[in-house]
């Protein structure tokens, strides 16, 4: 992908939880949005997509009861 490393935070440091990764990605996305002043910046979209994947992964770990 573009400027954002394809390695996840967890794979580079096993001490991070999925919740930590989500918080860090969101914070990074917010910082870059402020710098870029654009929701459609390539890097903002890239981080947003990765954040979506992590949120989906998190939601799958807590299945809803039917």
C-alpha cells in the first residue's frame, strides 16, 4: 500500500491488544486528517480502511447472542 506500513502494530509489538491498535489507528488517522485537511487524502483513506478491518476483527471476537 501507500505511505502507511502494511505491518500491523500487533505484529511489530506483541504487547498491544486489538483495542490498543484501534485506539492508535484512530488517533493517527485524526492527526493525519488535521495535517492533510482532507478526508479524501490517500493516507487518511488507507488508515481508515485498516481501522475498519481492525474494528471488524474486534466485533467478530464478540459474537452477538440470538
